[in-house]
């Protein structure tokens, strides 16, 4: 009887725990926007810490003044970005018909017809191949306007989200010492030093990583833009911008960017002769993009991924590859920061482990 009562209580307790976990997960799902705001604010805080320290140490600002000045720089950069790029992207996106799915489908089918005619002139029976594959019915042209709308929405539709992020960032920067004191009270005394050391190293490494990533994207954008302008591609700014943003996705992003640039270049030159003008122009653009990727892969990325987070390029490649297989594109994007965090905690809490020693020898 007693055993049955204990078993029943155990089952009820387990059900209660599962219900509590389910409710917690559902609550987190409901406030996912708030969590995103906090995460973005945390990243901005990491980026802003060196700026804050500069104002306090070099220019002798007090804490409040340095925080306001740092936040003002963020607002100035965001405002400048909006004023410089968004109107151009909207205008060129409209010229390129990126916001009109029907127009994209029409232009793409026209492009397919030009390619078919080109292949036919070289004695390749493309119509039969296309008919058997029934490609036109399988193509989904919504991804281009959806992609552009996501990018534009991220930039232009700040609203409450932007205000919330800046508000949270202000207090993260201003009351950094207060948060650290509060964290110390929650951390067990015997683990306090290790955890605070880890947080300090994480803050330093991720600050370098995110600043480096922004610089890398800007460099890639400029290089893409130069390539497109050299060959006189229409709507160069919007194509370069979209392709640069895709570079956030390691390894896969540049491949998608090259394909997208080739397609948009051909769509923008439908009125030209395909064999003598459109095709050579597209090949030149692809060659230029590949040269940019060689520069990025051999100069920019080693500095950012290897130097900023103190990891070997092969190590980073394997981590991104594994994260991509397990969690898809999102996993590839967050792989490097999360791997860096795990490495730092591993070194602090398991310094004698052989694998940890090998992975963290440069930290």
C-alpha cells in the first residue's frame, strides 16, 4: 500500500514537473519578441562596451554621459544607414521588380526561353528536357520578394522593437556594475570567480567577433558593389546589399548570393542579346563574385573567425558544418558565438581535460 502511494506521488510529481516545463516553454514562446529584444540589446552592449570605456577613460566622461554618448553613436549609425541605403534599396528593388511576384515569374520564364533558344542554337534539345522535368510548374518565385521584404522589414520596420532595444541597451550599459553585483549574489561563492572570469572572456571575444562580422559584411558589400558597377549591372546597390546580407550564412550564403546575383543580372538584361551580351555579362559578374569570395575566405574570415575567437579555421569549419546538419541555417549562424561560449566555460571549469586543453590553448 505504501509503495503504491509513493509510486502515485512520484507519477503526480513527474506530471507536475512536465506541466510546469510545458507552461514555461509556452510562456517563452509568447514572449519570444521580448527575448529577441534582450538578445539584440545584449549584442549591442557587447559592441558598445569598448566605446563606453573610451569615453570614460580617454575623454573623462562620467558613467551616465558615456552611456548617452555611446547610445547616441548607435542611433547616429542606424539613422545614417537608413537615410543612405533604404531609399536606394526600395527604389532599385522596385525597378528590378523584386516586390512583384507576378513580374518576377514573367521575367524568369522569359529568361528561361532565352536560355532554351541559346541551347537550341548549340543543338541541345532543351525544350524536351524542360517539358519532361516540368520545371515551370515547380518553380516558386515567392522567395525573392519574401527575402527582400524580410531584409527591408528588418531595417525599416523598427518601431517599438528599435525603441525597446535601445532602451534595454541603455540600462545594460549604464547599470553594468549593478547587474554584475546582482549576478554575484545568485552565483555560489565557490564558483563565483570562475563564472565571472568566463563572462569577462566571453564579453571580450564576442565583442571582437561581432565588430569583425559587421566590418566583414561591409567590406563584402563594397567589393560586390564595385564588381557590379564595373560591369554596369543595373540595380547594383540592391543586388550587392542582398548578397552581402546572405554572407551572414557561412559557406552556404556566398553560394546562394552568387546564384542570386547571376539570376538578377540576367533578369535585368532581358532586352539585350542573350548570347553576345547577357551571358558574357553574367559570367563576368560570377567571376567577380568568386574573386570577392576568395578575398573574403582567405583574408576577412580568417581574421574574424580565427583571430577574434581564437579558433583554428578547420575547427570553425567543422563546428559550423555540424551545427548546420543539426539545426539548419540558424545553427550555422549562431555556431561560432555558442562554440566560443562553451570553450570559455570549458576552460574555466574543466582546465585539466585533454580535449579542452587542446581546444582552448589560445584563449
